[in-house]
């Protein structure tokens, strides 16, 4: 049995990975336990919120278990036993857990498990410790208990060194070299040499160069210019053992890493290779120019075809959209009926003219506010100043308790209701702004109830900028109306 695991940072991605099958697979979520939410994405989102109250950057642990190729399939209780044993061994008892199966087309099945690492009582992340070693030990025990084929924990015969670190791996991928072969070669040279000079000679025979490092005492540079620190992960020798064997070599006499790379470049790129590369570059450039020219010709042909198609279809489109006399009369009658029922309605073609005229009127005389209940009339600036001075200060927004939001459904419901109320208040303010625009464009006084519905931010802008802010509002509303009616025209066409 083979089990691997890793710490995970992104709940949404992990939830999608567990429940989304690849080509030829079928994903099945069989267990979601220990979470408030009953949906895996919502549950993992809650864990992300809980982690925000801690220092944990990776609040999940993801484990993967599969059987060796050709092994018979396990029953559901056996898979359950494996999941429980791994949970106990890693110290995740009582934590939220999700279990999913991925069924392949050939009948094989593997299991994915994910745990929340956040302990809600201590608000700390649980450390699984040396989880790679623990998973190997548990696999060997479970193989005996379940009668499964034993899988060796030792490295393969062709793997003589420990795995490379991230920087060395990315360097090899960038240079296109065989990292395992290079590290095995260095390992073989070290094993066959009994001194530093013998080791350097063995490397030279294999096309490798021993150099002095900046942070490490010794570095091996391969043919492509990649550098490999001579340490325990390659040779298996400690730092003291390495210094003892390399005692007969003077580090100052070794080339630096850059010098070794230059020497490798000279050895691996003779003049003929450079000429071949230049010829290949010329060929690639010619291909690119030919492809560009072909793309230009295809684009020109497509444009010409589109132009001809438009010319052929234009008379038909115009005739299709042209209204008959009867349709035109019906539309005008309907328009007159609408205007009779709504005398205050502003026609789309009047918006721009009315907005411009309204701006001029505001600039000349200013805006007034009328209270329809009392009949009192005052300037907009005086009304807003009095409204701001008499209105109680808006309470500061309550800070959201992320822990309660994640664990208490009642608190989450209260938070959602507060957000809904705030959205309704913003909607009333937008409606009031639209009514104010219509009143200004029609030359009427503003209504006091519309002004009082504005948000504190709008009132503050009016108090500081006066009627000029209302002119800006009218212009913005006009642009939105133009865009709306243009969209309606496009839909009708």
C-alpha cells in the first residue's frame, strides 16, 4: 500500500480536487464529518475563516492512499479502517474530515482524505510531525493486517541519492538535463574515489567539473552549466567526512562556479555547433515570417468576405427593421397613451437636452427643497446642512468576529441580515437619486423625502460641493440612461 500526504493552503481548490474526477475517472464523496456546513466547499471555506484567526498558512492536511498495481480491491470497511488508522497516527482525532474515492475505468480505486488542522478549542494548528515517515510505517503495518502485497520503503535500485531540493530541480527542468543521472554519476565518482584528487579526476572523465562554491565548500558543475552542491544528499557523507576526504585539494586552486560554467560552455559548444544554431535560427525566422504573412493574407481575405456579406445583407436588414405605416401608427398611438398616463416621464431622446438645460438652471438659480407635508421651501444647501446637523451620527460598523461567523449559525444569520439591510438602504438611496434627477430635469423643486433617503456619503458631498455635485449626478445618470437605451436598441435589432 502506498500513502502520501502534504499540508494544503487552499480549501476551495482542495474541495474541487476531491470531488472532481479526471478523464476516465469517477469521483465519489463518501464522508463529510465534523463540519457545520453540509457542503464540502462551504465546510472548507469555514476552515479558511477559522485559520484567519491563527497563524496557520496551510490549515488542511491532504492524504492519498492507493494499492499496488494488480492488487485486488478492498471493501468499504477496510478503506474505513485505513482512514481511521491514518487519522489516529497523525493526531487528527475529532477533527473535521472529508473522504472521497476516485474510481478508474480499469476498476482500480484510490482514496483521498482531507482534515482540518485547526483546533477550535486552542485556536492552533495541529502539527502532524514527520508525517512521511509515519505514513510509511502505517502502510507496512496495514499491509500485514489486511494481507496486502508488501511495498518496499527503500529507494529504487537506480536511485542512489536522496531527492534534490526545489532549486536544483527547477534548475534541471530549465536546462533540460537528466537530474537523476547527473546525481547518480556524482555519487558513483565519490564511491570510487579515496581522495579529493581522485574524485576530481573521476568527475573530469564523466564531463563534470569540481568547483569552489560560495556557500558550500565544493560544487559540481554539469555539462549544461547546472551546479550541484557536494553534500550528504548526493554522497551520503557528512560535512566532516567530506572535508576529510577532500583535504588534499586546495579550494583556492579550483575554478569558481562561473568559471566552471564558462569552461563547460567552451567544451560543449564548438564552432560547428554555433554555426548549426545560427542556421537553425535563420530557418526559424523564415518560418515565422512566412506564418506571419500567411496570417495577414487570411485576415485580409476574411475582412473582404465580411465586407461583401454586409453589402449583400444591408438592404435586407434595413427592410426588415423598417416599420410599416400601420406599425408606425400603432407605435405612435402607444407612445401617446404612455405619455398621457405618465406626464412626468422623460423620453430617451429628451434626456441629453433636459440634463444640459438642468445644469444651466442649477448654475443660475440653485436648487430648492420642498417639504410636501408642511409646504416649507428651502435651498438644497440649507436643507442638507440642517439635516446633517440634526441627524444622529452613524454608528461605526461592528467588527465581524470571524470565529463566531464560522462556528455559530445564529451569528452568521445575524450577519447576513445586516448585510441585506445595508443593501436595501443602498437601493433606496439609488432610487432617490433617480427621482432627484427627474425633478431637476423637469424644472421642479426637490422633494424632502428623496433627499433624506440619500446615504451619509451623498449628503456629505452635497454639503461640501453644493449644487455642483447634483449637476455631476445628473450627468452620470444621463450617461447611464444613454447606455441603457442603446442596449435596448441593440436588443431590438
